């Protein structure tokens, strides 16, 4: 029940920012006058959220659809295990009927997840090697300690680089299976 939405418009030209401003006045809009890339753009949002006192910062791509309790479940996982630097939800294909193949390649690198998925019974959380940047929840402590995304990555691999930094710092990356996006 306690969240704010910040919409980052990374210099879109399709009227999305105008639509967001008029249809969703409760959403804080950050409009950039040039596309600065995924990492640098999300750093603007996470810096703002931290300045505003956020305990957690979630990033979510605009081409996703979320399940009703996705944010509640990610926050619950974050509150339950403070040793995790970033949490990601289950990621389904656009139909919502099966898990996304890219997501599965990442999650199945944990043998326990692979076995549990094959058995049809997932645990509530798993450690995974990296998060996928389409949707992720960062506790304030991990962003404060590790900083944001490396701005040298314009598009792709920002989250992998960030997760590697988390591992080097002795932190973990988590998957919260009760949260889901498409």
C-alpha cells in the first residue's frame, strides 16, 4: 500500500510522456531530452528514490505486465532476507502461460530451482546468478553500498555487471517466486 511511481521517459517520441502526464498525474515524470541509455536513466530514478527516502527501489520495463501482488511479494522477500542485494520475480512470456526462455536460462543455473521446476513445486525463494533488468527490486542498503548501474553500459548487461559487483561484495541475488511479471 505504500509506494510511489516514477516514470522515466528516456526521450521517447511516441507521445508516451504526454499520455503519462495527462492520464496519470499522480505519477512523478522524469523526462530526459536525450536517450541516455538504460543504466544511466535508471540511475536517475534510483538516485531520486533514495533522496526521497525509499527503502526499496524497483525498476520495471514499460513492455511488461505485472501480476497483482508482484510488488508486495518482492518487498516481502526483501524484508525477509537482508543478505540479498537484488530480487527478481518470475518472468513469464507475454501470454503468461509459460516461463520466459531467457528467464529460465538464468534461473536454471541454480540446480535446486531446475529440479523443483521439473517437479512442479517451487520454493518461495532461490539464489540465482543474476537478475534480469526487466523487473528488479533493490533494497536501499545495496544501492547505497554498491551505487547504481555502470553508465558505460548503454543497453544490455547493466544488471549482470551490477550483480557481479554484488557478488564481489559478498551479497546474493534472489528470485522471489510468488512475484511475477509478463
